[in-house]
């Protein structure tokens, strides 16, 4: 919960941006795949870097509630130091 408050505080510092300040990504694995937590973290890092958000705040959740493991990643599009989108 504190992470969501941290993201909201950062987003509130940018009043000029009118578009959605969050970027959502779903990373899904094939049925039967069960990556380790370390592998999941590395994949998440690579995906964030690939969309040029490696320095941005993000909140992730791994779900096992379907036939395949998947990760929901919410990335703050507001840079935490530059405060620009």
C-alpha cells in the first residue's frame, strides 16, 4: 500500500500532464511454465527497460489464478526525479 501512495505523491507533483500517468503491462507465460522469483524479476526489469521506464517507479503482482502465471506491472510514467512524463 505504501508503494501506491509513493507513486501517487510523485504523480501529484506533475500537474501539466493530462494523459494517464500510469502504464500497464501484462506479462503472461505459457501454461506449465513456472519461472522462479529471480527470473520473474529479471523479466520485469527487461520489459521496463524495453519501454524506456527502467528508472520509473513500478508496482508488480504475480498471479497464479489462471492456467498460466502472469505478472501485472503498473509503471509510473512520471519520472521520479525529473517529474516529467
